[in-house]
C-alpha cells in the first residue's frame, strides 16, 4: 500500500516529547526510540524484526518500546496513538 503517516507534537514533559501519531493504509519500518504509547483508535501489527516476534495492538492497548528496536508496523486501515518518547 501507500502508507500515510502523520504526527503532531504536543509539547514536552521533562526531557520527553508528547504527541499524536497516526498511520493509514500500509506499513513502515524503522528503529524505535524509548516510547510509551496508548492506542486511541484502529489497530496494527508491530513486528520486532530482531526478535522474530509480533504483537497486535488496538484501541485501549498500552505498550512500551525500547530505543534501537527495529520494527515494522503494518496497518490494514488506520491506527492513531498518543505517545511519550525520550
């Protein structure tokens, strides 16, 4: 697909950044930063490429990502999350 990613920073807490991130229709891969997030709507499969495992996340789920983790996010429809990273 042709993923459409959007992000909006909302400010900071200490040394961290707070924002809203969304992805629609496709997948993206990259290296993560330290992040804590709550899924607001939609769902995705998050593959941890170095670990050979994946996690399904959806509305209401809470997750922590570790800096340097290589991931691939696959989204059938959409996902929107609020995050704190640092």
